[in-house]
C-alpha cells in the first residue's frame, strides 16, 4: 500500500498498469454464460410477481418491463482466496514494494497491517506471504472459525479484538504503533481500487474475444465499501466503454450507496443485518469520488434478501457455481428489479444488452449455504 | 447417430474432426487450478489415514506414497445441460445430419430416440431441439422430478416405463417401432465416444496454452459406461500424449471396469447403490475395445463412497464448484488411493505430474447435496 502522495491517478490507464503488475499472482478467472438465465431475464415478470398477489389486482394496466439480456458472468469466486479482494491486496503489496525508500527504510521487515473479518484479511495475508512480508491482521474474536483458520493458514499474525468497529480500529492502531507496519485498508485507497478494477478490465477483454469482437453494453457489480464498483467504473472509463451500475441489498438499510446516490451525499454510517455480509459496510470516500462525484457509475439498484436467496439458488442449480450472498446482487437486480429492467428495455431496445455481471466471491461454508437456500 | 457402417474410425484425428463439428454448439469449458488441492495431494497421508487407527499400529514400517501433483480441473459441470454428455449428443446429431440418405429418407421427421434417467436424456433432447429434430425419450417413472422437468423443458416427447432396464428397453423398442426414430445410445457408439473425447482434446490444448507450452503428463476421468474414458483415451493417443487413467466407485461392486481390467474380461452386468449415480452402469463393448483391448488406458482405480463425499466437500469449499458425486472420483483417486499415488511417485519423481482431472457433471439438487455432504 503506497503512501497516498505517490499513488497513481484514478484512470483507465492506471487500471491497465495495475493489471500488468498483478498478473503473475492472480487467476484470470473464467467467464460463464447461461442460455437458461438469459431466457429467464428476457422474459417479462407477471404483474403478480412484481407486486405480489394482493397488490397485483390493483394494477390492471401495469406493463412489466421487457428487457433483452445476455449475461457474461465474471467468476471472481474462483479467484485466489475465493474473492476479487486478492486483486487489490496483491496490487497494494506490489505498489508498496516499488515505493521510494520503503525497502531501504526497513518497511519489508515491519510488514503490513489491517483489520477485517472477511475476505480482505485472507487476501492481504496471502499477498504478503507471497512476497515474504509479515502481515498483522486484527479480527474480531466473533469472526467465523473458518475465516480465522484460512487467514492463519496464510501465515498471518492474528490479533483478536472486540466486535465493534471502534474496538478493531483501536487494536489495529496499537499493533501498528508496536510493529511500525503499514496499514492496508480494505477499500478506501487508490491502490486497492485500481487492483479491484482489473476484474472489470479482464472481463471486457474476455467478452470481446468471445463475442465476435463486440464488447459489453453494461457491467453491474456489488457495492459494499465501493472498491470493486469504483475500480470497475475506472476500467470501463475508456472511450466507448460500457455503462456501469452498482447493486446492493435493500433490507435493514444496507442500500447506503443507493440512498447516497439519490440524495447526492455519501451516507457515512450503516447498521444492517442483510445476509449479504460482504456488503454491510458503507461506501468509502475515495470510491465515492469515482462512483458519484465523477459520475462514472450510471445508477445503483437494490434487491431484497429474499431475492438474493432465490438468485443464489438459481446460480447453484443452473450455473453450478458456489457463490456467497454478496456475489449475486448484480444478477438479482437484472432478474427482479423492475426499475433496472425498464432501463434496459428503454436503452437496449430489441437488440438488448450484453451485460457483464461480476460474481465477487464464493466464501460461504456448506452449513451456512444449507441455511441460506433452505 | 450415424449407422455403424458409416462411422469414422476410433482415432485421434476423428476426435479432432468431432470437435470441429460440435464447436458451434458446446461451451469450451474453463480449466481451474488450486494451490490448496495441489499441496494437499502432494502431502503424504499418515499411516493412520491410509489404514485406519486400529490397523495402522500393525504397519510400523509402512511408507506412505509421496506423489507430486499439479491439478488441471476440466469443468464439464459448466457444459450445456451441466455435463459432458452434451458433447456426444451434439456429435451424434451432427453426424446423423450428414449420413447419406438420412434426410432424403425422412429421417429428420422421424427423429431420435433413447432411454435414460440421467444426463444423456437432457443432452439428446437439447441437441435434437437445436437442429429441430423430434426427440423421444424413455425415462423410468421413478426418475427424479428435476430431471424429468429438465428433459421436458428441451421439448422432448417423454414416455415413462418401469424402473428395470429390461422395461425401459422394451418401451424404447416400442416407441422406435412406432415412430421410426433412430436410436442414440448413451455410450456404446463411436459417434458418442468421439464426441465425449473432445473434452480431453480441449483440456490438452488449454493446459499447453497456460502452462508455458508444457502439456499434461496424465489425465484421469470417471468411468461409467466408458464413453468419456474411451473418448479421452483417443484424444490422448497422439504421439507423446498423456497417460490416461479411469476412476470408479468401489462400494457395492460399482468397480466393474477395474475388475474387468484386472481379469482381462469385460464385466457385463453390475448392480450397485453407490452415491455416484452416473457410474452405476457397466462398461459398454465399444468403449471396452478402446480402454482395454487397444491398451489406451493405463489403469483403473477405485474409491469408496466415503472418499467421494469427502472430495465433494473439498471441491465445494475450495474450488467453489458444484459437482455431482460421479464427477469427483478422479480427484478422489489422486487424493486418497495409495496405489495410484505410489504410481505417480514412481513415474513422476520429484518433478511430479501435471494431471488433468475431468469433472464430468454438476447435476445434483440442492436437497441431495445437503444430504450428501452432511
């Protein structure tokens, strides 16, 4: 994680440069397609499906959206550590290794530090291990044993804290003071954003290669802290690039990015219990500057936990792919969100859209999976 | 399905020709890798793991196998209809369309017929639908509602029969007599074998492209009726091609191919209740001629249902991929079968093997999945 004063500008070219840096360390994840899901998405929902049984009777004249959609699923659940977070973490480490004076000043020995209960912890641990740099990870003692074990298996030094964000931050500050390690935040840093953007960059190239030279019309990604969404927006910001959309859970106030987008002001705190546990955080300031202030994201749409469950089930049964709840919000929007579907109908017309959908990760235990889709 | 008198010879070149014919209709399925599974496979098992707790004490001098393995997983669970069977079915239809006199004789109107309770039914239904040829499918009335619904969704004419093989065959013969449709068997035909072999052909090319020009040392595939195994053997029979191995379940006598292989005589009937439901059949005569008589398969190894369950769990948690029990027997052999692992140690030495593993399919309901890996 480079010092902010030395980070590259947030541009398309910087995402390309990030890709060159991390290519040796990451998987070029495959892109899947599904005739079944294309047909399902391109079939209008019934009024009853849209409004529910009782309400549908009151909407006799409603015309359900008629979008035409062809999906291209970018499977970052097959990425190292099972999520796109490996991209940002490897990029942060590669940039750090190139920061003037870092190595000479003993930076390598002091290592890196972060606090995370999720995929970023594993990603940073793996990236640091790969370059033989010590990683100090602060996790809440309530984190899942599976994630603790995975992070430990990458050789990280674990410190446990209380479950509150303030407790984690205090512990991280103490560890940082003690070790002199460099802080690598999960999303609110240009190096992380540019690294995550490489998923969108790869996806664009893969689709052109397989689609007779025709690129994507649009891309949709989940939005939690906003690293993936803002990185993807940069990766699509070249001349003639696809439109970019964000997707969020709506239950218990998790749609902070959408609310902020509509209000014109970033929401800076969120408390939610959505099943999409990777998206429970609010959007960071730097991602927000790309997403909203620079207008590089066209819109943000939200779906219910029930719609997320239904979509997970489809992805398991039809695509044969293990995804975590956060991963499917983009597909759920395309399948069930009438507002988004009306937009595709209007803008895509009869020809429709080639829509890139980024599946962000697949880190879900079999037990939890059973409960989620029961 | 061409008449046997007009089928191509069972050679490497015929697999290449089959690939050209079916490419427009099938997915080039991705190949995944996993550092975790490579490490696990390259770690010797303990004597206790090999023999069990009680027996281990009696084997103080046993030296567990020390293979070095790098896996390349060919994900045919992402193939159309969720299994490699689409390859053989599309090839059968494409060959039929090119059979002299077939179209002129009204073959297109009479269509195709098969009996199957599994993936072949869906595969033939889809391939026939794609060429607008009627498909008559005989399924046992005890087949899973999911598979019945899937086959019906591809527009096939379904006829139900009793659950016994003899009942299905009698019903199929009656439907064939009535409709004049051409029989397309699930594995015991050159067109099917050559079609299935294209999975191995693709895999070889994909590995060379990603592995710095180095090809596979060996490939292992499941063996039920033997279509996939014999096709893969042909796809690997070019000069300098990889060794080919078969994998089977061992419980309740499912290892008919292995027993036949050791005895030098094909086993022609098998009754088993292994959880690997796609592998409950015995090997067909034409696959056997390739596998055994022409010595194109080096060996066949078996694993227990318990080992299959354990492997499925690993594939879900580590590769994030939905597989059916039959799909993982090759990986299970590489992880748990000491005899195979000793062979890899001996032949691969310190450099080890790049081993291609074909995941044959992913058609398993979420409910069954929950039970299987509980």
